[in-house]
């Protein structure tokens, strides 16, 4: 049983990866996508989007981060993948799952799922330059508007040489709306000889159990569920080990989250201009309040605050040790 931390453009960047992999153990994580289009990208581009490359390709907690490439030109993606090897990434992943219109308009992400031959050619071109010793994976959705070619796409990627396939159990047009069609992950897994990982709509231990039961696959990638519930992966592992857990102790988890929130806020301020930093904290708190009552009050208090100093004061009132993190750094 493996748990993988998903890539989420505009949300799950290196800062949040650092925090979430401190909160729970993941077998590996995937970076936000790096768009490859018609040019050989410099190494600084990759290390800027995935600064873990500067520390052995791992987060501070030791989680390996595979780099995700997105594009539609097989030779260009392969050329960039070969160039990227000099940075010693822990693995390379291909994105055929992003449903964002701005990405899809430029023939990227899930927009390619009506072209299984192209999926094969992209995978084969990258496979030709990536050594067999380096993990090479791909993430796909079930299709653009219907699921009729999901198996064909999966077979094309497997034939192209990917080692594993992550299947987000929705179509592009379904976006992130429930439900996730876990039974289709099972159909894909039955049709290919490589390992398949299920992704989509796993918010709780019960969801994880149902996802595995319905799909028939052992491994699960967590995305929004991990962001909204940073200790979810820990509770899932306990359940997998047969350790009785009962209902989550949300008060205890909120107390454990406070230093992680402080670290997140400190790192966000180091990464972003002051006018953008508050939005990132509000974005995470908005998801956290789904599970943590403590996050609800804090979110309501800071949601209209535009300035870093005002937010520092609010965090202090909630016992979140921002100054201690700054001093320790």
C-alpha cells in the first residue's frame, strides 16, 4: 500500500509540499507541472518551480519529488527530459490530467486524451532518454467528455514505456465535481500490465477504503483531501496496519497544525510579495476549515485582512507561533 501526494497547480507548491510531508509520510510526491513548448528550458526554470532539486530532490522531511512535464510535442518534451537529468530528479511524470482551459487551449494536459497515438509517442520519446533506473510515470484522466477511450489511452501510455499510471477518476469536463468513478480505475488497471494508482475524491479513511474496494488497486494519490486534512495520510496508514483509530481528535490535530501553519506562513512570505502572501494562507485555511473548527474562526478573522502585519497579529491571537519560526530560521 502506497500513498502519493498529488500535484495541484496554484495550490500544492514546494511550500505546501514541505508542510504536508512533515505532517504525514508519503511514498513520493509530484511537482506542479512544468510546461514544455518549443524550447529547451534552462535548469534554473526547473529549480525555481521545484527547489527540492537543490536538496537531492527531496522535501525537508525526505519525501522524493518527481518532476511533472506538460506539453504536446514528443521531441521537445524528450529533449527537456534529457536536459533535466543533469539535475538528478527522483523521477519524471507526464501530465495528461490538467483540466484548466488555459492549459487545454494550448494542447496540454487532459486535452490530449482524444489522441492516444500522440500519448504513446510522447511517452515513447521520453522513455528513450530516461534511464530504466529512474521512475517514469504519467497521470491521466478518464477522457475529455466521455470515458470511452480511457482504456485505449492507458494502453497507449503503457506501450510507450511508462512504469506506472496514475488515474484521476473523472473526465476533463467533470473537473473536480463529485463523484469520482473509481470503477473506471479498475477497468484501466485490468487492461494494462503496469501498476495503476487511483486518484480523486478521497477525503477520509472511509473514502480510501471504498476507493480501494471499488477500483481494486492498492495505491492511492491524495490531493485536496491531504490539503484539507494534513493528518489524513497518517490515519490511513494506521488503518492499513490494523491500528484502531476511532474518530479523529480534531482539537489535538489543530494544536499539532499550529506550528505547521506558522512555518507555512513564514515560507510563503519568503517566496511571495507581501500583497500576494495573504491570499495563499487564506486559500489553505479555506480548505482546512472543512475538517478543523479552529481553522474556521481564524479564516473568518483574516479573510478581509490585506496586510501581512494584521495577519501576524491574528495568528498570534490564535496561538500560532510565527515569531518562533522566524527566530529559529
